[in-house]
């Protein structure tokens, strides 16, 4: 469903079953990636709440990208490359009940997280790649082809996905919309 958002209409996620399916293999060719959105949580998270899921586990091998909010309100970006997983956690946090701009840029060597236009220092990651058949989602994490968990309880607006890393000026421009 949709409700009044930060910019226009926002997608509403109920925290238990809502998700948006972005397709399979949609971003598999990317070697750099940026995700930007406005998020407004209904409650303080009690566990992980996924904004973007592009993670896959096949043949005991984790690969992909995941962007989530942890129970402390930090943004976390996970990258997986041939079963080597890196989790980068923001030092800044978000507050529930308030519209917050999030931007995450990921290259094959660094992850940069921005909250409300405040860009944190890049942190090293182990790179990322994708399995054939990776399914992509907003608002939930898919553990297997049919088991979803870590649902978002809140709203998303102005979701944008880029095929390159955004610089701090571009992040500021998005946050100042």
C-alpha cells in the first residue's frame, strides 16, 4: 500500500509480510552500486529490518549485497564475495518516526554510508558478486526461495539504485530534496 511520503507517495511495509520484489538477476552485472532512499520506521527495531536485499546463499556460498537497519538504529551494509562476508556498520543512527535519508555506496573495495547527507568515512569491504538466480527485494530479506524474514516496519520513499558509487556532493543533493 501507499501513504503520504517525504517527497510524494511512500510504500508502506507492515513489519510481517510486506515486500517489493525487484526481480531476479536484476543487478547481477554491477561492479559498483549505490542505494538511496527516505525511510520512516514505525517503531524502534527489535531486530534487523531490511531496506534492500540482494543476497543469495547457494551451495554453502554467500554472495551479494544487503542493506539493513539493526536494533540500535545503525545502518548496516553487507557485501559477499565467494563466501567472504563483510558487514559495515554506520556510527550514526536513525530515529524512528522521523523521515531519514539513507545512502549507501559500495565498490569492490569500499563501502560508504550516509545518513541525512552526513557521509561517513569509507570502510574496506571484501568486494561483492552475485549468483545466477539472485532475487532482489525492498523491505524484506529472503533466506531461501520462499522463506522471508527481517521485514521492514515503516515507509520507504524515493528509492533510487545507481550503477556506480555516488560522491558526497551527489548524496548531499539527494538528501536536500
